[in-house]
C-alpha cells in the first residue's frame, strides 16, 4: 500500500492506495479514517486501483475552519474531484460506510453518469432516514447522540480520558472479540489526536444539521431528487444500535437496481467484524 497526498477541490487530502486498474474509491465514516479499509485495500488492490482517502477534516487531510466547508455539496465535490484525478473520464466503483455512505448516496444521486457501481455499508438512504427521524421513535432514540455531537461540548466529551468514549463506541466488544487489536487502537488514537481532527469529523453533523427533531435527516439534499440510478449493493450489519434495520424498509422505491445483503449479529462496525463476508459480497457484486 502507498500513501500520498493530492490537492483537489481546494483541499489537500491524504490517501492510501493499492493496485492498478479500474478505480474503486472507499469513503470512511465518523470517527474513522482510511485505515478502516485495510482489508478491502488488500483484497481489491489485486485487480483494481483501490483508493481510501482521509476525508476532509480527518487524520492527515486538510481541516478547513469554516463550518460551511463541510456542507454536503463540498463533500460531494471532493469525491468528484478525486475521481477525476484517479480515473479521468472513466466510470468507477464507490464503496462507503457511515458518513462516507451519506456522501456516496448524495454523489450517486447527483452524478450517476460517473458511477459504474455503488456499495453502501450501514449508511441510510437520505429519503428513508429523513422519514424515520421525523416519525420513528426507535430511530429518534438511536440518533440521540447526534445532538451531543453537534454541541459545543462534543470535543471535550469525546476526548476525555484519552478518547475513552470513542474507543468504547468504535471498538467496544471488538477488542475482546478480535475485530480490533491494540495496534488498531493505537492507530485510531493517533488519528483522533491530530490537531483539529475531532472537530473536523464533528463538523459533518454540525454543518448538515443532522439528528433527531428539531434537526433534520436529509443530509442537506433536495427531497425531490433522491433516486439512485446505478446498480447498488447495500450491506447491513443487523445489530447496528445507531441505525436501525428499519432503514432498509422501502429502500427499493429509491434504488431501482438494488442488491441487499444482511449480516445478522454484526454491528455498525461490520467492516471490521466480518471482513471476509463484506469482501465476498462486494466481489460477487462486481462480477455480475
């Protein structure tokens, strides 16, 4: 794997890549960074150019100070510019999780002509999620943490005791089960400790006013434009406590070419817990 930097859309982004060939771009969520995709870089770098950036605001990438620099429009343009850099005038495959998934949904809605395939892992479609946040008590309760993430106290709360709340949220039982190890923990602590990195990640929630009422759930997208017109694979860890399985209900009304793969017992961090299953489902999807 190689790590390097590229300046696109006015920001300097760090990325790690593996392999050559058609582009597969991997977008992480909060509070992760490129490292979340290690297994996928190894697997798909065998026959693709697999690229995992630190998204703006995270780890070694640039961290704009202005809140409006984290609006969905800017995040989508980052993806478009990255694709233009690595795969000019060619379609590519976009794989994404959590906040990266929110950006990927938005990108697919706005730029279907640039995508060959879309892979979403435990990230809700904006139309379904907006409805659940407005009407579903279970999802409203599960999303309550977003109110704290948007608050001024979020940085102090999450970084307390050497980032213990984030370690518990991300790794929790994963350290005991082997999904994460001490080397992973050290890498995450280093990424979270980068100056401004925690604020950069939290600004995704703040800039897009994401959360249960009175905030919204549309990720800054126009509700009238939510159709996804590219072949889409959705992989879902069914034991996700932040995003309920109700997010899969009605998904087909927005995604005409939908393949759905559920992984029972896997949490929001299914990429780490079940890498072989995740890679197998993606590989099968690519080969169709």
